[in-house]
């Protein structure tokens, strides 16, 4: 039986390429009342579950009732532990959100928590649509094209390797529609393990950095001036005094 309460639809790019999906995993439970040999249980579980901590296991062994111990077990790992034949050890199905492309488009895709709620990126912005589409087993497409995204990230990371900046941003936009075809940030993170990344790495600088990319848009200002006839290639402007927008001076 697949759990449906926290289910989320697949996120895909504009061509249907997978960005995020729910995969069936399992939670491990322990009922100490059914355990015959506590030491055998400890040794067997620690040998097969590297993410299991002694504190969590000891809590379960002394709880006096059936207790949730560890989640996110793949079907293969679940079968491996099940085949140990340990009394008092059981499993329940659960959905786990996975991001098969890892760092690719991480800031745009975002991530969701274990309860099935989107916390960042498209996972948060389109949370209700994604939850709703799961009921009909549909998918939610984003505007990005993974081919463009991969090329953009390649160019961005080459520039980072050459110039060693603290942060970098790249965006590819369809100028006719405003669609975002690719969006990349440095530093980046793995949405499968967002807790392992710093706040700076998780920040989508293209969307919510403190400072606007002023120099990037000087080209648009020049182009507008030339296109409207306000300026020519030989025009000069006196920038020795501040320019006022309302009460705010720009020097």
C-alpha cells in the first residue's frame, strides 16, 4: 500500500524531463516487547543501517511500545533488514521526495519536507498545485529546459573557476514571453540533503539577493536610449551631481 496523505506529483521541465518525484521508501519501527535478544538486534541493525544512531536505537529499545526509529529506507535496504528475521522489527511504507539530478536547477526546483510540504523554490511556490496533481497522478511542468539549464550551469561554473567570486548568477529568459528557460546560482546545494548546506548556498540570488544586478542592466538602459532616440553613441552626460528619484539621491 502506498501512503497518499503527503503525496506530491512529479516536477518536470518543459519537455517532460524529471526534476522531482515521490518514491516509495519505508520507515523502520521497533517493538521492544517482541525482541528476544537486544544485543543481537543492536549488532544486526548497526551493521546494516549506517544512518542509525545509538541514541535513537536505545530510545526505541527502552520505550516500552512500538516506536518509529528510522525513515527513508529504500525497498532494497528494507528487504535486506527484513531478511535478518529480527523479532520486533517491522516496516511501514512512506513516500520520500527525491531529486534525481541533484545540484542541477536546485534553487529553482527547491525542496519539500518529510511531511510533503514544499519549503523552497517551485516546490513551495506551487505547493498546492503539486499536491493536487498527485491525486490524478499527473505532473507539474516548469518553464525551464534542462538542455539550456545544463549549458548555463556549465558556463557559470567555468566563470566561477576562473574568477573565484563569492557568488554568481546566470539566467536565460525567452524575451518574447518572459519564460525562464534556465536559472543557476553559485554556491549551490543538493536538494536531497538541504540541511547539509549553508543558508548562503540555499539562497536563490537570482530572485532574492539584497543587491540588484545593476551593471547587468546598463546595457538595457543604453539600448533603450538608442532605440528611442534620446541618446546617440556620441552622447555624454554630466554625472558629477546626484540624480534624484523622488527624495532618494543616486550618486
